[in-house]
C-alpha cells in the first residue's frame, strides 16, 4: 500500500487501519499543536491552539483513538533552541512504556520552516511513533514520506530505480 493516502478513501474501503492492524485495536496517539503562522479572524496564538485542540480532540473521539498526551507549541522568539515539547516527546517515545503509534497534527504546513535542529528532532519522534496524521489535509504519512516531504529529494540515497530494485 502507498505510504501516503487520503484517510477518507482508505477508511471507506478497508477493514484495517493504515498500519494493517485490525480496526478493533485502539490507536494510542499524541496530539501536537503548533502556533499557526497565519492570522485568522484576528485570533491570538493561544486561541488558535485552543481551536486546534477542539478539532483534533473531536477527531480522535470520533475514531476511538486514545489520546495519551497533548503537546502545544506556541513558539518563541530568540536563538535556535530545541523546542521543549519535542524534547519531552522524545523522552516519552524512547521509554519502554510508551505505546503511542500515531501523532495527530492540525496541518502539514505547521511542520515546515522550523530550524534544522527542531526538524531533525521532530523526524526522530515520528520515526519512533511510526506515522503522523494531518487533519486539515486528511492525510496520513509514515516516517519515510514525511522525511521526503521535509528534506526533499536531495537527501534520498541512491536513485529511485536502485531503491526499487533492491527492496
């Protein structure tokens, strides 16, 4: 199955979730909220985070997903520092008791434009969790697809032809 699919199409045509597990299995998720870069109706960054929380909580409830932890990042000014939320998430996903298998975010565009250091930490977390869902685009991505989306084709080792022959 293609690693980047529209959730609506998939759920209509399958009795399995994206990772191939039975639907009866409850997915355990992290919700990650980031301050929106665009102003919408004059809403403050906190109001936009609250809106994202409402939308993603409703989504998780409708799917029967268990939200293990919520992370909110309202941004900060200053030098290139690692985001505390991403560090906390890394510590959780590295613990043997972490059972999260999906991260849920509001929009795919919230993950672009961060510093290299935070982008790498974000990708490290997705690799440990397994996949991410972007609600606004109704899109699931696994680690490899998200890596390609963030880094671009220049980071792919070997040609696509070599990779497909070797896999």
